[in-house]
C-alpha cells in the first residue's frame, strides 16, 4: 500500500513537471538510411531522427507507431496520431552503447586495416589518372595487394560487387545515417544483407576499377554526403 502511494506520488510529480510537454506525433517515415519522426505542438513542427534532442529529451527510439524520448531516468512515449503521452520512471539508466559515442551519438570507427597511413587525403586533388582537379571523397591507404580489410564499425552490408570506378566495393550501412565504403578490392568476403561486427574481415585489398596501383580507398558518409574519415578515426593509433 505504502509502495503504491509512493509510486503514485512520483508519477504526479513527473506529470506536473512535464505537463507542458504537449506534442503530437504526426508521422513516421522509414527510408533506406534511417527513420525520422514528425512531431508538432501548437507553434512548431519538428523533424527528428534517433539521437536528436527536443525539450532536453533525447529521441532514443523510433518504432512503427511510437517514439521514445529520455532524459536521465525519465522516459516519454508518444503514440502516433495521439496527443496522449505516457511518462515512465526507468529502473536504471540506460547502459551506454559500445557502438555509439555517448556524447555525439556517432559510430565509433576504427581503421579498416592494420596500416594507419594515407597516401591521398580527403578533398580536392589533381586526379592521378587525369581529368583535372577533382574532389576525392575519401582517403587512400597504401596497402599491398591482398591485405585484409576490416569493418570500421558494426553494420549491415548494403552493397557488395562492382561499382564503376570504385571497382570491387563493399558498402556498409551503420546507425545514425552513417555509411562506409571500401573500394578497389581484389576479393569480397561478405554478402549483401548480412550483418558484420567491427573488426570483422570483409575483403582483401586490390587494384580494381580506376586505380594506379594496389591500395584501399576508404570513405565515410553521413546521409549520403562524404565526410573526412580522419575526423572519425582514432589519431592516437595512426602510424
């Protein structure tokens, strides 16, 4: 009896503190890259993906019919097409994921091979095969032919096979809209649709596609846009 009264008291306090959290979940969109939720109150409309914040709450999960927002040990659940929100007190704080950086919610990437050295960086450069000044969408790592290539983070094989100038390529899809590409391979060791763990061997380096010699072309993309991999790879391990 006393326990029930105590829980009711806690629930009332939380309800009063967050009575102004009046949002309606309008729709949930699911694409190849990620899920997003459209929520609104009387004044504004927000388009959020997992990891985004609103009213000091982090959107931790988007299901097919509801979204989950958390702030410490408090959780708000908003159902699709309903203004009614459910507030819960979690028994314990959620454990930090080993896949995500707890502060920036980015996948924790590792180098895709044992050699932590680049021969060509990210950005504009004079193309080695001619064609003038072009934008290099990743980094080149000068490994020998047949060098083992590893998954830089946990993910799902989105595509593997031949892809234009990339030659033989493996494309991995990660959380938060991230994607990694491993190109100019000699051999592919995974299949499309399979899940791989960080550090799992996925291919052997090669010289396929538009390439001047054996090396690994490595890319990191966010929502389809190439970003500098060196901003995400551990610098203290670079050799």
